[in-house]
């Protein structure tokens, strides 16, 4: 997973509550690639 991430995992930077907030925005159990892309781009404040 660290190789995929591209950097060492920083456990101190992982905030469970924030992660759960973003996960709740997905439409489980049928998460599409488009939904995930939209959520991740919003999380990272990325605009196309």
C-alpha cells in the first residue's frame, strides 16, 4: 500500500472522523468511479 500511496503512511495525519465524513458521501454499496472521483476531487479542492 505504501508503494501505491507513493510515500510513507503518516498515522498521525489520518483523522478517522474526517475519513468517515467523506465515506458517508458515497452511495454504498454501489459506488461508481464517477462518484468516487467527485468526492476525492472535492476533498482535495481540485477543479477541472
